[in-house]
């Protein structure tokens, strides 16, 4: 089958590519764009290691075709920091040791971003429920829950400063 | 303007910097121009004769046999060595039959259909019982028993009034690190360069050299960032040999990344052990003797730790208790399943499950508190168990654990409570290697075993700082690389901070001597101004102990669903080199303990077909399944210079037994196996 031209905005940059129609979005992101921070863990859309934001919503990029990203805006883990500076969620995962091997981390952070966008001050129960699509085999989740709670605190503390809570500009 | 975004902390250890920004270097992130992607044609049958293979690379191209290396491997002693490609017969669902190569992963997966394999299915041997009663699955063997022996000495049945016997099972589970296995192999005409997700570059190198007949100077194995392992990435697998061979044959880099389904079918499973235990006891509660048998479902070949596991479990069957007489038979049997390997704990959780379940049963028989029974059977002084374990004085720790876990008060407020006690004997021997190099004002370190999530760099930087006075930000621990460290062991068996740490200290002290020799006296400035390079192989003999105890309380729903209300730990971790990392290890292991107890199983039907088809089916726990843990530690230093002890496997030993007891009490049903399904408790 012929390759198809897609245009999308990835981490704030407009990108035009030709992709095989059957290519998964995660492989397009990793292999065509070289953004290897997004990982593949399970192939069955259970583990969430491949989570990115599509038009601001958390999506498992192994469940979408690259061609479906045409005309859409994608944010990956690489797009979360700003000129070498960390987003508060990244800061919180460091501070509260929300990772061990680091493989699920990108997906955890992107899911957290979406959760904190919907709910600025989630309870522990809400956090655990919202992580049901992201698996971690190392931490036992407690430090991840702590990280997200801490991130919500950091983000709320900055809300009044109107410094651009949104990642997208 | 105060900053919403904060500066990345350059001074932090590697693991604390890169992963939150997605800047890790996992093996699938290594993209080599011109690389071939490899896919594997796998057996759809548990047992069959291969009549013909058309297409692909197969045993006629590569007739090599696997090498037994890594954790629990009986090097050079295995009775049934797996062929790299199935040869003549297939012996488990998922066994590698042929390999195909293409420019990308989509094309190589397409090519799988181009290989035609004709099979003649045979009746497989699936269970331990079938293995013992069926003819051998391999020609030339007399039975399916691949290892058999006894631990302890035969003794006449004591004249004790209480005799209890029971049978237990820990079913097979998959290790399921979130990063699957993977390799990139590249041959430059002289050197085979391998990047791999592993617990030991040294085991992989040794295995590749043996399987492919290569000299040690023509193979270099480098560890990529490793996204979890839990025992399954310590040894050699057929895909590594095939990818390396193909890289040499085609003179192109070859990449293979496991799919999750391949992980479930073709990466070693853990547990898979049956225990038959008989104990003799006085009315006082003192256990006077233990007789038993351990039978391990080793899978189709003698690789991994299948042969060794039964003997290892048998050795630990008396747990931390002072039981004077014990005699345990150990048997490993062949079945038509993927080989058995280590999974976090690797024999220790199985042994603990068998003895702890019996102690709880004895408590019920005598109608006494199970913790009092544990106290009665714990020794005030160190002793050698009749099965061969060196055990420190257990009683002082146990007394403290009862207080720290607030058992007495909690046992009054709920009957649905379980308490476990164990001793972790980590993989202490044979020690570990380290290299410390000073150059350009910086310190570079390599250790024989390296991180797959445990943050080795954190303790290495701390120990180098303590020994040499160098600021931590000038110290880098590099990933495992056989080109930079000539030999080493690996990261498993709760050993890294303990023996890896001891090796780093030894190397630092040697380096300090060299600096003193050169400059007359030691100073950090003089050392950093020079160039030094030291290597040590810090051997360790004997063994170390880490005691631990867990407490769990549960509620059981109408449909038999278990809600873990409370899960607490009190472990002796030796000197904690970094408390946050210690707590993280313990919490993560506790979640795995809950997983094994409630959810995780690799299930097979009577045809040997795997019924577990995704990471969710396999039962890896979700955040919702897991409570907040209460973790307390004792820091009784070991005799090592830095006082460290093993701790990584403690939670997978102690949690299942405490939880099983809590469920037993809550349901009124005797718990004899993991995972505990609703049908066991309704």
C-alpha cells in the first residue's frame, strides 16, 4: 500500500511525514521522529508505557495509527520540559522517587498530566483509579501516587501566577 | 518570575535525571542504520515432532546449543541442554523454531507467514504429576526427573503427639518487567558488539562465547538501560544466540525486541513448585522434626534454575526456626513448558510458603496464637539448620518485629490477620568485581552487576564519597560493559548493595593506597590531579542473613474478592545506604508479593497451551489493587565494611505468607496454594 502524507504538530513543531497506513502511532513517534521517550511495553494496550497526549488528551499511542494523527497535536514526554527545565510533574516524580527502572515513567507522567488537567486536586483513591491503565512493576505505585499528589500541590501553588499551566502554547 | 518549570538537576545520579525526561537508553531506543529486525517463528504446540521446515533460519543453519549461565545455573552440569533452535521436536508452546529478518519490524512480522513448518503433535506432559508418571519427554533419558537429592539426615519419627501433613503449590508466574527482553547485535568483522537488557553482561558474554564457540576477545556485551528484570534477564536465551549469529552471518546489525506475548510464552517463568510437608510437634508448640519433599516443574530443558531450584528450596524448608531434625527430598521434573527461571526470591518465597503455612496450621491445631508458636520455635542464638542454613539468632528480631508491627493490639481488633516471619539468605558468594578509574578530575566506576531499577549509582556514589572524600557529583557509575570490566557476576539474589558495595569499597581502598604511594599522603585533590585505575575481585564466602516479618489484614467480598486492608513490613536491611531507595525496593516487592498471592498465574490447559495471553491476564497488579504500605526497618549492620545486607527479595518472601494467613482466617478455608482464587475461599 502507498504511503500516506500526514501533517501534525508534535511538541510544538509542525511536522509533515509520509507513513505506511498500517504503522502504529507509537512506532511513528519512536522510529520516524526519533522520540524514544515513549515506550512499548505490552502490545495489548494494558500497560500505558506508550501514553502521549493527542489534542491534550492522554492516549495510548499503540492503539492509534500514525495516519489518525493527521491534523492533530501530539505531546510526548520530550515536549513536557521547557529548554532543559522540568515540568512540575517531572520535578515531583524526581522528588518523591516515582520511578525505579524508568520504563513506565514517561507514560505515568503523561497520564498524570491529563489527570491533573481534569482534576487539580485528586484524592489518593482518584489517583489510583486513574492509573488503572498504567502498569508499574517496580515501585508498588505508592511513590507514584505520592509524586502525583505532590505535583498537584506544586501546580496549584503556581496557578495564581498564571505562568502557563498548559503545556501547549 | 518564580519558575513553574525548574532546572534539571545535573548533579543527580543517572536514574534520577534521565527517565523523567524520556532520555533513557533502552535497547529498543538503539537505532542502527541498516539494521535488520528479527522475528521468531514459535511452536504452536507443547510437544510435537517437526516433520519439515521451509524457509527462514532454523536448526539446519544454526545447530548450536544453549549455555547455562547466570543466576541459579548449574554451569556445564545441566543434563538436558536446550538447542538454540528446536531440533527434531518442539517441547513447549513458544519454543523458537525458525527466525526471519527484514528491514523493519512490520516486514519481519509479515515474513513469519513465509515459513512453513509441518508438525506431528504428540501428547504433552503438563503437570508435575504427569511428569512423574509419564515416559521421558526427551529421548535417551530414563525418566522426567532431571535432579533428585536429599537435604538433611534421615531420622526416626519423633514420639511427638502432634503430626501434621499438608501439600502446597506456588503456581508458575511470569516476571513481567514492563520492558520486555531485547538485543541489538552488530559484528564489525572482528568483534561482536552486543547491546542488551540484562542483569549481567558477563553471563551473556560467557553464554554467547560458549554457544557460538567464540573467544572472549571477540565479544563485547554492553548493558542498555534495563527496564526491570526480576530474575528473568540474568541468563542466556535462544534469541540472543540467533541475533548474534545472524549479525555475523549477514554483516548487518540485528535487532530483536520481545513482544509481550513472547515474554509470556518464551521467557522463563518463576515459582512452579510443590511442597509436601510433615511436621512433628510437642503440645508446647515446639516443632521436633520436619520431613518433606519439594518438586519443581522445571519446564522442557535443564536451563535456567530448574535443576537447582528444588535443592535450593529444600535447603530452606525449616525457615528461620530452630528445628533439630529435618529431612527433605528435592526433585526437579521435565514438563512441556518454557524453562523455569528465577523470579524475585527465586526459591526463597516457595520454601517460606511451605513452612509458614505449616506453622499456622500447627497453631490452629494447638489453638494457640501463631505468633507465640513462632516465638517458641525461634532460637536465642545462632545455629546451623539440619538442612544446611546458617541462621543468626532469630528471637531478638522476632520479639522486636511483634512490637514494631503492633501485632498484639491488631490481633485483638481483627481476626482477619496474618503474620509471617522469615530469613532471607541472599546470593552472597562468590562476591563481585569492581573497577574504579580516576581520570580528568573525575571518578568512573564499573561493577559486575548493575541496575535494572535499583539505582546502583546512588549507593556507589555514596560509598566512593565515604571512602575517598570525592564529591558525589564527580562520580559516575557506568552501565555493565565487558569491554570496560573484564569479569563479574550480576545483579540478583538481593546482592548488589551488599557484595557490589563491598567490591567498590575494596577498590577505593586499593586506589587510596596507590595515591598515598605516589604522593606520600592521600588527599582528594592529589588523587583527582592524577590518573589511577584499579580493579578488584572481592570474593565472599559463607552467607549472610536478613530477617523480616510482615503483617497483613484483609476483607473478603461476597464474590470472594480479597481487599488488602493493611500490609506492613519490618525488615532488617543492614545499614541502609539510601533510605528512600530501600523503602522503594520494599514497597515494589510488597506489590509483587500481593500479585503472586492474589492475581498472578501462567495457566496452561491439558494440551500445554498457554491460557494467559496478556500482561493483564498474567495478573500484574494495578495501582487500585494495592494499599499504601507501612514499612519499618531495622538497621543491624552486617560484618561487611559498609554494613549492608540483602533486602530486595524480602517482600516477595514475607508478603504472600502473611496475606495467605489473613485470607485463611477471614474465609475459614485452609489456603494451600498461590494464587488464591475466589473459588478457594467461597
